[in-house]
């Protein structure tokens, strides 16, 4: 649901260019100083001179090292759930974090980003726990499907930018929007868990969530990352790409997210940027908890 606030402006006849300049100035004046970011802060190189070997080793060590402990990560431990998921979509259910309490009080919300061929047992388990579950899948035939009491499917694809309205008007059976835009349209202020398996779009989507501070509205983040190639619209040589990946994850840490679980998928090709190197899998599932989440 979209809500609009009126603004007491006095309009007069002005040219389109003057109108554009006025709107941009008004928009910028309403933003806190320093809140607009166009690029993430790149971390220093891992070595005195750029090196894929040093960048890769730093990155792989970072995603393989837990930053905070979590004792309870199995949703099946909750009463009434016995079916396991094909992948370990790990969430932290320790008492010191709010998720377990929000599940018990039936006040939790899960957003799931993915495609139709994904295993959806995790979403079903969360819905059966009483969580409000929204799965965004551009492959479904109907715009919205309500399944059971707590599970909704939406024919929407999450992107790192909103579409050009002129182009979007011609796409009758698909829709692509930023997560922040969807949150505003749905009237949702917070997401307890964001699960994402978006097939190499995760890096640019994650960048958008960081730059627009949408991550601060998320309690736990569970993302499948793909490292067999740079990812959609990620450019540069190999060492530059890995430095960018690492810098993105460090931005999460600066936002008080802490990595508590890593799953290395050995069923996928063991590739790192199209090379069999560093004993790396092409796919990892990473789980973070927002330690500031209330």
C-alpha cells in the first residue's frame, strides 16, 4: 500500500527544466546529510599490489569464518515440523535474538527471493510456524497466489533498480522492482528473515540494499552466493571482482551484521571465477544476523 504525504508548495508557471531542478533540490533537501551513496567503500587491496591469489584467499577465509556463535539453527526443532529442506537455509533461533520470540508470538515475516525450481520446504516450514511468508517468483502464472493461511506467492522479481516505466508498461506478465520499492508498496517496515537465491544477481541486489540502507530493515539474511563468475553487471579483472565481493560483505559487518553459518555446496562445480582453484565451491550459502535488530 502506497501512502503519500502532501507538501505545502506554492506552484507557478515554470519551464520543464526549472521544474526538474526544483524537484531535485527539494528531494535532496529532505535527505539527511551524507545519506545518499552511489558506491560502496572498497576495502584496501589484500596485498601491496593487486593479486588474485591474495584477494581470493582473503575472501574465502572471510566467508568461511563465523563471526558470532549460534547454537540453535534447526527450524525442525520447533514443534510440528519434521520435513527437512534440501539446502541448509540456516537461521539463528537463539534466545538472545528476536527471531525465535517473534516466531512464538506469530509476528515474524519472511521474504524469499528465488525461481520456481527452488526447493520451497523452508518457506512452508516458516509459514507453518506462523510466520507471514512472501515468496517472490517471476515464473508463477498469477500475479498473486495465497496458499494456506500464511504463505503468499508474488509474480515479482527483485532487482537492484526499478524499471524504466516506459519499458515496464509493455511487460504484462512480469514485474521487476527493488526490494525497498516493494516494502513501501506492501506497507512493510521490517523483514525478520530475507532469504535469497537469485542466481548471480545477489551481488548487485546486496549492493542496492546497502546503499539505500534497506539492510537495516532486515533481521537475518540468508543468501546463496555464486562465485564461478563475477555476477550480473559486475565488471573488472578477477582481482578487482573479488575485492568488490569482499568489500560488500565488509559493508554488512559495518552495519552490525555478523556471519554465523556457512554452507559450502560440494554438489556444485568446484569453480572460482571459471577456474578450478583455491579448493573453492562455486556456491556457498551464507547466514547473517543483524545484532542491532529489535
